[in-house]
């Protein structure tokens, strides 16, 4: 019995020595996200994987991953607050040369660019007496889009502008570019009647002309005038820009977004723009997710950039407050030949 006990103790000591000798070098961990772009409160799955490349089993392997404080984690998650971050610990037990993985579902309601980073990979020794740890050098970025701003006043204003742009497009036609002829319905102007086709077919026919201008609109999002404690208002501004652009797209209008905001992850520029046309909404939402409250130029510079960027039928300026800077930008848009301009002060909008 004593000999057997001595053998067990020697084997345990050997295993302990081997586990301490290998350290955490033979253990590895990683994590990945099911998506890198999401709507607010949309479920996102994180897959956490652990791997043992050595021959000896690992009785305890822990991966610690830091989540942003806005992350909504399940109650079963082993999460603790550390330096304004929520750190989740996932533990594994692995045989030699094996791997395991688990999934964790979470949500983030706040708009923005959220970083999820690895903190630590810790391996326990064979007897569970001590931990050997190293840094887990992994990082994932999740973009959360702004919510649509549901406002009756905003919907009415954009709807009216869409109707006005459509009317102006029909009124401005090129009398040279004739698309074809069709039967006279009684509502067309007499000058559009094609007398040669009328004589040939024996009934009144009118010419159809091409448009002189495309149906497009410039949407300007300014962050000038925002206070340090107005993060909620900034999110509402981004939501208003999304609502406006998506409404324009739904009405067949080719929109383009301009902003003077500094964007997270991008070099600071006086202004940036993105197409908000059908099929390219991802570019628009990417910018709106990255918008910060830091302006890179004043609102007049933004207005001039929009005027030089495209010959639009209308210009919609979205601002947090209707201040003097916003009025100056509106004046610049009017002087620049904007056929239609509108100022949308988000702090004055009633929200459902």
C-alpha cells in the first residue's frame, strides 16, 4: 500500500512538473462574432474556442474577454466589472490535442463602434495549485447602427419634399431628347402634341421627353453645437439622418449624405460623404454608426461641400439645434442655387 501511494505521489509530482514546465504555451484561445454590423438590440453570437496542442490534459483553462459596458449579457455569464468594462470568463477542460468551443449571445443597444478584446488566457497546473497566464491578443469590432427616428413631423416634412422634387422633375424636361409618343389623355399641354404622328395615326398623340435633371437630394448632417453631455441628442440626429435617407430611397430619390463629424476609425477630414442610394445603404449606415460629436469644420463649409459635390434638387440640413451657424449654412445653400432647402432641428422634433 505504501509503495502504491508513493508511486501515485511520484506520478502526480511528475504531472505537476510537466504542466508547470509547459506553462500556457500549449494552450490557445480565440473568439469570433456571428456578425460585425448589427441593429440596436439585435442578438449577436460570440463563439469562444479553446485548443490544447500538447499531449497532457489541461484540467483548467480560462479565457477572459472584455465587453463594452453597454453589452447586455445573459444572466448565466460569469461577468465582472473591471475598469468600466464587463469581463466575461469562459472555462474549459481539455484532453491532450483536443479543442472545444462554446457560444455566448449578447446584445448592444447603444449606437457606435464597440470593441471586444481578449484580456487573459490562464491555465491551471495539474494539481490546481496555481495559475499560469498570458495575454489573450484577440480583438473584434462591432458596429451598431442608429435607430430610426420615428417622428410625425419629420415624416411629413420629408414626404412633402419628395413630392415637390417629383413635381419639379416632371416640370423640367428636355424638349430635344424625345423618348417616344403616346396617346393624348387630355391632361398634357397642347405644345406636346405631335401633329405628324397625329396625322399618321388618325388620333391625337403627344411626345414624351427625357428629364433635364435626375431625382436626387443632398442630406447634410451637422454635429456643430452639440454639448459634451448631449450623447442622446447625437444619437437622435443620426437616427433622423437614417430616417430621412431611407424615406428618400423608398420614394425613388437618389440621396447623398454629407457630414462634418469626426468618424471613429477614420482620419479627420473637414467633411465626408457617402451614397445613400438603393443597394448602397451599408455605406450610409457605416458612417452613421461612426459619427462622433466632434465637428471637423463649421456648417458653412459643410454646405459649400454639398453644393460643389452634386447638382441636387433639394438640400436637407439636419442639425442638433437651430442656432446661428445653422442659419448661416441655410443661407449658403440658398445662395448656391439650391432649388429647395429645409432645416431640420432635431431638438425640436416630437418623437413617438
